[in-house]
C-alpha cells in the first residue's frame, strides 16, 4: 500500500512528518536527504516514538571519549528513551531486543495522476471517515496542482 | 538431591587476624613502631564486636589456630582474608606501611606453612601509587590470589581515581576483591549514622550494590577487559532485581555512558562473582531454588567466612543444590575464576 | 434549579467500580506562583537568595529529555505545571479514577531556614488545594511537610488533616538523619494518629551512600531502590514500627522487588543480633509486611516475566503493590502496558486499584458523568 506523504519540496532536510495509513501512524523522516519511515509506536509501552529526539550514534573509544558519528538516524522514544535505528527499526542493544517495524520509503519520479489516485485507493480508508471528508494520513491529492512534473515522496506500507 | 558438604571445597573467604598489633611490629620499621607505641594503637575490631553473635569467635591468629580450623573444615584450598588494614583510616603512609606488614605476616605465618593456603593482598587506597607499588612487590608470588579492598570507602571503586590500581591487578590477572565493612567515619547510608550494629551489619549489601554499578557505569571493563571483581561477605540474593533495574535504566540513559556497550548485567555476569556467605535466603526450599536460578549458580563462590556466623541460610543453600550446581559453587566456579593461583 | 444544577442533573451519570488508581503524579509549582504566595519575608528571601539546595538535576543532569516525557511540556510552562494538560494526557487519556498528587517542590526545602521550609510547604499545600483538588474530584494529595523540623511538620499535618482529600503525608527518601531516627517519630505519630500513611518518595539528601558519590545519573537512577533499602532498614532497625504500631508507610518511586532480599537479609541479621535490639520483638519481615506498601513505578522488567511473579510471592507483595505512572517523568509507566503479563486477574485488580482503595480509604465506586 502506497501512502503519499507530500511533495518532495515540502519536505526539507531535518524535518519529519507523521502520517496515518489506515489504523497505523507512521513517522517519515528526512535525514540529510535520506528518507526513513518508522511506525509511530514504541514497542516497549506504546509511546509516540516519532516525536522523539533524533540523534547520531555516540561512539565511545573509552570512558569519557565520545564522538558523535554520522547523521542523526536514531530516534529516541519520548517516554523511556529507548532508541531505534530509523533504517532497520532495530534497537541496538543486543540480541532479542524489540524491533520496530521500519517501512521502505521511495521517491516516485514522474508519477501520473492515475498512479496517485490508485495509491489513494490502495489505502484502506473506512467509509465513515471518507464520508466525513477525512483522509487518515495521506496528503490530500486534490491539493496537488501540477504534480506529474514533481517528485513525490511515497511510502510503501 | 545430595546434601552438599563443604569438605574439599575451595573456600574463598576465610578470616585471619593478628592477635594484636604486636604481631605486626617485627614487620614495621622503627619509625612506625614508635608511632604505634606513642599513640597506643590497638588493633580495632569495630566491624566485628566480640559480643555479637555474627562475629562468632576471634579469627585464627596464627598457624596453629588456623590448622585447627582447617582440620574441621578440610578445604582443598582456602583464600585467607585479613581485614586489619581497615583500621587505618586516614594516614596514607601508615596505611602503606601496614599493608606491607600485614601481607608479609600472612606470607610468613600461613602461606609458607600450608600449601593449601592462598591470601588476599591488602593495599592502602589512601595513596594509589603506593598501592600499585605493593601489588608490584608481590610479583611472582602466586599465592596472593587477589587484591583486597574494603567495600566501604570515600569514592566508588569504578571511579578514575582507582584506575592505576585496577590496571596493576588486571595486568597480573589478579581479581579485585571487595570485602564487607571498611572505611570508618562515613555513614553506611545516604546521610546519617546508624545507631545499631544490626543496621550497620545489614548495610554492607547496600554499599555493595552501589559499588557494583560504579564499575560498570564508569567503563572500567572497556579499558580492562579481563578485570575480575569478587564481592566477599556482601551477599548475593539482592542481585536479580538490581540487575533488572540497572539494565532497564541503561536502555533509556545509555547516552550518558556510551562506553557501556552491552547491558550492565552482561558485564556483571562476565566479570563479577559473589561469595555464598551471608546467603540471606528465604525459608522455603522451592523459593531458594528460584533465587539461585535467577542469580545464576555460576556467579557463586563458596565461602565458609570462618569464624563469622550469619544464620542458617547458607546451610539451606547448600542443601538445596543439585550435584552439578554444588560442584560448581564449591569448586568449579572458583577454579575457573581464579585460574592458576588456585590450582 | 439553577441552570448549572439543571445541566448537572441532565448529564448522564453512571455508577461504576473504581478500577484504576495512580498513586504517584507530580504537579509542579512554577517559581513566580510560589513567590507570589509566600509571606512577604520569604517571598523577598526567595527573590534575593533563591533556594540553597543543589538541585539533584544539577548534581546529576538527566540527558534524557531533561528527565521528562518529551510530550508533556505545556505552553509556557514545565511538565506538571498545567492542570489542563495533565488532565488530558493522564487522567482522561488513561481513564484514571483517582490520582494521588505528590508535589515535590518542597522535597529538599530542609536545607533552608526552618520557617522558610515551613512557608514553602504551606504554599505548596494551599496551591494544591486551589489549583488541583478543588478543580477535579478525581484528585487526592499528600500533605507536604517540613520534615526536618518536626514541630513545624506536625503543625502542617494538623492544618490539613481535616480535609479528606489529603490522603497521606509526604517525605523524601533521605533527610538530614536516616528516617528511622527518633527525631522523626513525632511526625509519624501525628500522621498515623490522623489516619494518614507516610509516603517516602525518591529524592532528598542522597549523599555519600557508604561508598562515595556516584558519577552518573544512570547510577543515581538505578540506585533509587538501594536508597529505599537503606531507608527501610533504618525504619525497621531503629524500631520505628515497633514504637508506632499504627504507622503505615509507602515506598514511592523506588521500585519494590528489592524487598524480597531485604526481608531475608534483615531476618537473618535479627536472628543473630536480636539481643542488641530488644524492642524489635518480631521478625523484620513481619514488620515490613504489616507496615509497608510500595508503588510499582518504575516497574521492574526481568527478561522472564515469571521471575517478576516469583519475586512478588517471595516478598509477600501481592497485597502491597500499588500502580503508579509517575507522570510526567520520562520513566513513566503506562497503565495499559506496564503491568506484567501473567499477573492473575485478582492480583492485577489489586495492583491497579484495590490495594490503594483500601490503604487510602477511597470509595470503591464512583458516579461519573
């Protein structure tokens, strides 16, 4: 299931967006030009993972000797602080640790209107929500003016 | 299930003590002999008042007295601990001199006379370079099986202050042994003093937990990856909830200590051991088995802790063990932990 | 009928059983509010001299969202300072029937001049009544007291004991002396005689610990239970429970499962050393069971959930545990998720509400709109 998030130009580096795909809430992150999407629910106790702090790896060569390594690709749950790698969903602590579901994000170049409408239709939206004029998460397609020339950020769910 | 007996065990905590300060005078130079005389220093027993049931009796003070103990307990090996240095509180030079005196006395009085015996080397923590020099002094004498420190001190043992001492021990494959009691003058609580011996006695376990966490949080094992720590007479039944707590908190706060790269409990299980006395266990045998399983029998090292009497829990512990666990706790774990010096 | 009464009468009110009591919630009073409410001398003192105690957050900075849930910051305030946000995020979100407030603004006011200490506690209690208890029938509170000055603490207890929305007296986990000391017994007696348990909440003067000061927040936090062990050891060994038979205490935010080994430790010690403490005429574990309750936050999480259940049984805790969220702190326990699986239905009900209802004399049923 593809969920359209927004236009690429509306999603600058360092930002994040939370989208709904059916009953699921998903956080999409632009980390230095790379996109990641992760379920917005910490497997520990259900906290809103995707509003948590983003940090790079803190790598210690010894006590007190720490460098911050690479882009900020770890998201910390705003509740208990458990951290997850945006790419794999893995909390890095060791074997058997809880894994968050990570979703593949792709940028679809030159998608047609039909493609996007199909993506919309793929989203399982309850009839009641449609009737109320509410779309749970996907960017409302009709606000795209001339989007075939644009790059869209699309989430594969 | 056989009732495990402690004969032929490796006894990891057996106490000796000089009968009085006079015993150590031959091992001190003229200056320190006159210092002791001028101040009328007596060997203190604050940690083990003679009227307290937990004290049991005076520790063996010489080879004959110890032999009488060994004839009863019949260990395969015994590691002797002398806590007399705990009585030196503040003067770092006196501490260094007494450390050498105590170690030399133990060698002459015990190690030279009975090849079953090993000893805990004492060092003064008031002067770390002097402590390192003491470790170096005994290079080559493999009968000193570990470096003994009191569990109570001014600064937690993971702190950088102690690093050269830990490094010296690590270099020689010597465990650091933390024994109950120690530095006087600081309350064994968050602030104020305890008014009863009962409370003071129960406090060793609390202090041990703080020390345990210090080694891990300070990253001692990242620089000294083979360092071994053993807790003597501090109990062990408090371990499981404290390990769960430590692991859980680390997951949330690891960025404060990114040199701690595994769960704290992994470090503790790999690097630390705990003697069986005091056992401090429930009455119910099924619950005892639960506790041993949660702690992990591989962490436990048998100790008679002679002459101390902590109650009946250790008997119940030994009675609860199956053959395999009994073998590990009575001998195997210590053999693996101490390696060549115990063999 | 007035319009309001009419509205109230037409609101659908149902009677339902109380199923969730949260026994550790932290409202926070903002500095300007406190300054405004203090008597002139102490308002001026606060303005000129501030507070003397080093904040524990300065001793051990919390590099985890400043120690708070990152989503709990109200506009223009700090976590816990907004009733509206707390109501929304906690009371309403989790359908809490009763919540007990522990305001820690005076937790280390013992460093101050005794009258300043007393004044701070007084305004905290007044503020709690006006801004919290009067606004929400679900809320109850502790009486915050200047614990290191017993006469002043007793006066504060007497001031509020008649308001049954105050359900316990609040102390930290460590004061100038160990809390088993006789110095504090008059405070405990006053609480007990007023039918109020005494809650000891993590915090206060947690200094040397017999081993020296730790370096890291990780050690401090993971050591909360160790401090509680020291505290409970003091209470038992000093004979506090023997001397004050109607005293009930609640170990708050220090965990609970450490109590199993502590009971064995003290029982063995007493079995050998009871001649030193003849006023302790029962096993320490019996005193602990009769006098001590625990809240569950932070909930212990062993790898094997069975171990949790085993230790609860070993420590005889099945009717001594009370659920708490510790909102808005970062290590907050969610009601829905944090209670261990495998806890029997009955035990779960006791943990989530039953034990607290009994201890605090809360109603078993409420009428709610």
